[in-house]
């Protein structure tokens, strides 16, 4: 959870407006504080809050199912 060093505002990462990458390669980014417009360095890999229980990514009733699409009827091509 990012914290502004100027006004001490703490919030979720999506509340801070994304400005750009802090490094050419890496997970650090620059975001702008919604309260005072100060620039804040954020770690994009850091989780906003701890998730209890199962990890929410990829967990649904559709997980593991194979989708092959609708079965199409074959059309006869007119031969000349």
C-alpha cells in the first residue's frame, strides 16, 4: 500500500494515478498522490491487501474446462 511522504496519505495503488516507470527495467513505478499531487515511488509487485483463503486468480467454475466451440454442420459445396 503506497504512502505519500509529503501528506502521509495511505491508499490503494489504484487511487494513485500512474505516471510511468521509475526504472527502465524493474517493478518500480511513479504514481501521483490523489491528495497533494506529490510523486510517489511504488512497487507494482506488492499486494494491496492480504488475501485470506484461496488465491483468487484463476479460481472459478470455468477453470480446467475445455472449450471447443460450437459444432458446425458441414455445408455442401456446389461443384461445377
